[in-house]
C-alpha cells in the first residue's frame, strides 16, 4: 500500500494547505513565498469560478504534503467566450520530492479532465524555476503537453516616483475613479474591447462581490479615462494584502551581500529597494488594463493616476503584468521598473491539440491578481 493518497482537499484542510504554501518558496535569486492568510480557499476565489485542489496526503502523518490547483475561467478565445482551465499552485514539501508524486498528481488531474468541461488549460512558470520546468516540460507520460506562448512580464513600480511622460492637465483630468452606478457601462466597455486580447476574462457584475473573481477590488478603485464622455480606458488598483500576501523568503548569497549597497543606490535614484528577508512585500496589482485602440497617451495617464492612488492607499509598489507582445508594454517600460519574468503555456492532453493550433495572433491577457 502506498504511503501517499491523492484526494480533493476540502475546507477542513485549509490550515494544512496554508502550511504547505508558506513552506515552499519559489526558487531564484530572490526567493518568494506566497501566503494565503487567513484562508486558502477564501483567496482561491480570484483564480476561477470553480477551483479544485488536488492534494497529496502523507498517510503516516495524516498531513497534506503537497497540492496543485485546477481552476475554470470564462474567457475570450479568438474573440468568442469559452471556458478554459488554469493550472496553478503546484507545491510539494522538500522532503517528499523525487518520489514520483508529481506524475501521480497529474494522473488525478487527468481523471478530472475526463469530465470534458474544457480541453485547454493555461499556466505560468517562473523563468528561473528550472526544477519546475524540468519536471513539467520533460514530456513525462501522463502529463499534458505544454505549448510555450511566450513571456509574461511583471513590472514592479515604485509608486512615489512612478510617473511617465505627463499628459496635459486638461487631458489628465478625464481620468477619475469609477462610480458604483457605472458598473454596467464598464462591463459593456470590457465586453467590447477586452476580446482583442487572447484569454481576456468574460467579467460579470458578481465578480466584484466578496466571492467573485475580483474579490477585494471595489468599483471605485477602477480608474476610468474618458474622451468626449465615452470610456476610452480603464485600470484598477487591486490591493489583495488582506487575503493574499507576497513574502520575501530569502536571497541567494550574491544578493545578500549586494543588498545594502543596492538599496543605498536605489534610494538615490528612485528605484525599488530590496525588502528585508521575511517581510511582506507592500504592493498592489494593476487590473483591468483595457485601452481603446491601445492609445499610449491614455494608458500613461491611467498608470500615473494608478501610482498616485496606490500611494494614497499606503501601497509602496504597483505591479503591472503584461505579455511581451502586448502593444501597451512599451508604456510600462518608460517607468524603469524592476521586472519579474515568467513563461505562459497552453497545456493540453491529446483532445486539446487542435484548440492550441487554432489560437490566433492576439496578444495574450492574464489578470496578474488572479495568477
């Protein structure tokens, strides 16, 4: 009899899941741990309309020692609404690795896939997470095939100095916080312009509720740019710290030595500082980055005002996530941010290969706060 059992985690396992995620920092020059306090499942609502957690339980201790998540999202693919999956949160405590548990876990995912809810999945893997890429991209039997869709870049802006080329004051005055009674107008704008990006979420009004995809993002925290009274762009400031935290777990030897010198230099030139080990990163995520006709001037005004709004709310850093092919990415580069690179993949078993082949050339969109 095997020492490990795979099963779907329930609310009774919440503490165990939070213990595993806190104990499995992402490797790299800067090791980052993702916390989900005070509730793992309470934080998981932003990942999809339905999230299942496949957990590996050590029968010797009765504790969960690893898990992975499968979420379902309503997005636009090729401009048409459809349901796709998102594979995320793959975690396994160090002492239980190299025992073939990842392949067994994906066998459980494969059985869930047999229900036929979706044929296509998305996932992201950090570029410097060589171990995960070696395990998942190695063509192991039973695992889905991972098709590389390019780099997904996260820009970290120091909000106190994050201002690009300022627009004329009269034009910037057209960027204001959304009003609660304008949600219908916003949804219509996103439905009209969002599908120009591959995988843009098909948002609904209830996604702004406490259990929705945009939990914690109030409508009034969405900035709206108007021209002639019409919406021409949006950008939200999404502070998830009450339920999702990013913690600096450690630095490699080189970064530990250089950090004091780097921070002194960063203070002088206005670049983001490297926070101390064990600290929670004081940050918010940009959301709903949609601009009609991809106007750089509109997006610059939105980012400038988002930096101001983040600072007003006591947030030191604003993170903006975009695919490397996004036409708005050059605007973000002007702010001289710190970059964090992952790769975006479309994953599928045999029945999804045609779906991957049919993807057109639209720039992919992934909501950073939902990753």
